[in-house]
């Protein structure tokens, strides 16, 4: 990939993804992790069914009946609004959103040269 066309992400977040089930509700929940120790700690809470430690105040934990681990997700974003999400959760393997205005502005001179060549 050309270095000039690469995106440098400034915000990168990783999550563990869980499906949480209560008596009359269910919800997909994302638990933010920052390192291997976080992942190990949260998966230990999942294994021991320690819902209060795992989900903090995200749910009224007294009504949680079951939880299913779905996988991991990464979310990346740069300062211009370009975004990328990838993970093995819920069948989603990758999704990108590009800020075309920023890309167009960054490549305006190249686009003008191409237009001039095409119009001659």
C-alpha cells in the first residue's frame, strides 16, 4: 500500500462482546479491554458468572439469567472521521467508513491533474 494513501488511526479500542439475557430482555454488551490482563480478568468473571464485576453498572445485574461470550471487536478511528471495525462477533468481520471529503481535500491537486488530462 502506498504510504501516502494509508490511514493512521489515532483512537483504537478493543472490546469483549457478550450477549446478556434476562427474564424478558436480551442485549449485546461490549466490555472495553486494554490489555491481556483485562481480557484474562473479564473472562475469569465470565467463567465464574460474576456478572457484577463483569458488567459494572451496564445492566440491572440482579436480573441477568445467562450470558454468552460472542468474541472480540476492534474499533479504530482517525482525526478525519475515517473508521474501521473488525471482529469475530456476530458474524461481523470488517467494516470501514471513509470521510470522502477529507480524502478529496487531501488529493485535490491529483484530481485536478487527472481532470485536466481527461479534458484534453
